[in-house]
C-alpha cells in the first residue's frame, strides 16, 4: 500500500464561506470552497475521505481517487450512495469498480443536486441526511425494480454434494456464505445384515466461500442493487469414503453449518457443530457485514488491501475473540440470527463494533497495529476515530436500512440454513452406490455421467 498525493478543487457550497477540513488516513487539510487542496491517498483504488465544516455541524464522506480528485457534491454523492446502497460489502476490486460506475451514472444526478442544496442551506447532519435519504432509496428502488431472470439455485444453502462411482465426495459451493463441513461415519452393515453404529469422525473442513462475480450483468452496481449478483462456484474435495473392511454397507453423514436465517436441520446437529455454527456466524457478521462499513475510509477499495487486513485479523485474533464473547450474550447477535431477525442482528453487531465499548477499542487497536506493521508512512489517528464517529452517527438513524438488505443478498444469508444434514450410504453391491438424502425437504437426486448429485 503506497502513499501518493492528489490535488483537486474543493467545491462545496457554504453559506458562511468558512473553510472545510478534509481528512484522509494520511492527514488533514483545511481549505475554503473554490481552492485547490492536496490530499494524501493510497496509490491505487478509490478511497474515502471525510469532509467537516468549520462549525463541525456537518461531516460528509467523499470518494476520491487519482481520476476523480475533486471534492464536490458529486464525490460526496458517490460516497453516500456507495454506503447507503450497500455497495461497500462487495468483494474487493469489484467494489472499486462499482464506485467508478457511480461517478458516471446519471442515476446520481438527483442525489447530487440534493447534496448541493443541503450544503447551500448549511443544514446540520441530521437535517442533511433527511434531505438526501429519499434519493438513495429511489436509486435502490429503481434498480431493484429491474430484475432479470437468472439461474435459480436448487441445492441447499448453495452447496451441491457430489459422489462419484469411486466413492469420492466433492462439494460445489455457489454461495458467498462462510460454512464448515463435518463428515462422520455413522455405522456399517456386516455380512449378516446387522447394523453397527460407530459415529466415527472422518474430517472437519472449512468450506471456502465463493467470491468472484459470474459477470451475467455488465454493471456491478445494477447487479448488486437489483439482487442479480451471483458467484462463480468453488469446488472442494474430493474426499474418499471407503467401505468398512468386511462390511456390506457403510453409512455416512455430512453436516454443513454456517450463518443463515433458516434453521434447516439445526436440531439434528451435534453440539460441536452448533458451536462451529456460532463461530462461523460471528466471523461472517464481522468480516462480511460490519468491518467493510468502515474499512474503506482507511484502506483503498481493493481486494488485495482488504484481504491483507482480514488475514491480519486471522493471525491476530483478538478482535474475533472479543466478538465471540459478546455476540453470544443473551439478546445479542446470535439470538437475533436464530430467531430470523436480520435487522436486529445487524444492529447489535454494528453497535458493538462502532459504539463505545471493548469491541470498538479492540477494532481501533487492530487497525492501528495493522497500519503500523504494513506501511512505512505515518497515518492519521484522528481520521480513523472520526470514521468511527461518523459511522456510528449513521447507524443510529435509518440510513443503512436498505443497505443491509443488499448485504443480505450479497452474502446469501437469507437463502441459507444454519445447518444442513445429509445421510448417505456406500454399498459394495453397486458401482453407482445408493445415495440417499434424509434431509427435511428430501432433496431430489439427479443422475449425470455416472455421478449422483444431491
């Protein structure tokens, strides 16, 4: 992450003509409207700056980059739409592409005009937000009303389980949802026909989430907001499933757990797998939902930068450890997810991360440690703290209500179960062994090229 500087014009109307302070992760600069300003930014990718008026009544975000260095009603409109529509939650480089699309989109013209009018009137933040929120909602509504027909996901929680004629098990994951596989041998039938239960664990495997967009719609912004955003599948395995020596038949059970609003087979799931579900759900709420809301003010909107930060969190798990402690408390994130209350789960997660408390303090320390370790340039601690204040001020309003409906679509949480249990058996009597689904909804088995698809 290399620092550079861009010089642009600050063109923000103010009834008092008092100066504005523009802050980035590298420093602050104060300038009056109409004057040039040099802002320190990262060398690559768009990123957020914060703009504060002299009376500190209005604090606004602005999306800037080398191609768009000016701080004006348009760059503010891009930033507000990027946050208010939920585009901030797109994976990596595509989020930056969506931001660039916003700059050029005529759909932002009314929002830009409303921002300009609010600045001319010198409105405080809460009045300003009331003025512009309808225009962000209109942007969402116009795109959600333009759905196209896309391939429907027929498998449970986005995962196909595939067993070939050689008793190899593979998984195909079409969802971005984070999940974990538990594969157990449940028993075997001996040569006399008697069943022996053994409940032997075979493997525990983290299922890699799908992440790359399949490109069905050329506009990333339109695909995300309309709900037509789908992923290229990720393959896992194969895992060999042997027949117990001397047995006629061997039975196996796969249990896949991860964040979801539907219970699925949760009641049939072992306590170990239920605990894994909680950990996967907490990690998802942090990494896929809450952290992206703030990190674009601190890092460039680039896949590499965000991945480096998430890898750092994995290697230094203090943040996740605190979340594991807080999110499982009665009435907090996990309870809301298990009752299907998505907005309640989001509120609890955001309030814990951005409000005053242990999780916020740990998040700030994690960011500071990461920046100290990964870049040689000094960084602007005040900007990071102001980012948290700005984000928290938006959270207590209804500004993000529609945004997190978009996040729900992007992360595939609404279409997923907390647990999916599938039982099947391997028989010595057939090359195309009997493959049974004993899930609640009795998924249909389809035969293709000698393999059986659940």
